[in-house]
């Protein structure tokens, strides 16, 4: 994978006021993280980092980061980008420093290539439940995305993770049975079929007594005649 070059300077001043001043100068604050080391605070050209993110999407992008006055450059991946909620301008960038000789684990987008026969000829729809694959590989072998040819899929046919044919440099960590693509009957047609197959059932319910109805009165006993004493 091609490495993009980016320059940075070490950021000495911290805090809200210092960050605000940086942004006013067309600079974006950032932090470089590396396992077992203290994070390094840096400042980046807003124009340069924006160009990189817009042009390449930033995700899984190898960046050759040259920090001013540092003895060596750093190979990094963008970990997180914070954007302004209104202007969408870049507020802060986090980087993860990596080694080119050690395998890393990351998620890569899965894309469908072609139009399935079941969609084009049979009126089905393509379902794509799993849109990213978790893979393990060397940083130099990271693919921008994984393309899957779905043109041969007919109605009710599917592609699972185990069906993929990927280079040996990529190890997939997802469940082999996980569903990637499937051509299904259109949801409206499914509902019509289900309605047609469901028999009509007549439900007879017992009529219940209304709550609060007065209970039936018991017949009153006639008073017994008193016996006269003689």
C-alpha cells in the first residue's frame, strides 16, 4: 500500500486557549499514540490533513509522519478524526503508530461488484448485512476495500465469508458462516405471499359479564307465623 507523506511539529502548549490559537493559524492539533510510550502532541497543517482525508477517506490509510526535530519518522494510521458539528471542519486527529513488520488487526469495507442475476432478471433485492470484514495482515498489505463479484447470484442464493477467495496475506477473523450477500424476494412480495398462505380463522370468544353488574337477588323467605301460648 502506498504511504502518504505528512509533516507535523511537536505541540508544546496545551489547553483550550492554545488549541484555539493553533486553529486560528490554520493548524490542527493531533496526538500520536504508540504502545508502551507516552503520547506525543503534534500540530498539523489543516490544509494538508483535510486534503488527505477528503482524497483517500483516511480509513486504513498508511501515513508517513515526519515530526520536526524527531530522529525518525513514524508510520501511523488515523485512529479518530473529530469534526466541528456545524462547519464539519477538522478539530483534532488521533494517530496510532505501527510497525511495518508486525501484523495488525483492522476492519475493511466489503463492496459488491456487478448486478446480481436475481435482481436483474427475477426482480429480487440484494441484501448486504455484513459491510466490513475484520482482517489481520501486515500494514503494507492492507487493502483499501474488498470487492466481491455478486453478478452470478440468483434468487435465494447467497455468499458467506467462507466463500471468499482472498490473498494469503489476508487472514479473515469473522465467522466463516457469516452472511455477506443474499438475493431475496422483494419485501412487498413476501408480505403478499405470507398473507395468501395464512388461512382465515374464526375466533369465537365467550361473552363475559360486564364488570359492576348487580348480582341476582336471592328470593326473600316468608316470615314464619308466631305461635300463640295457651
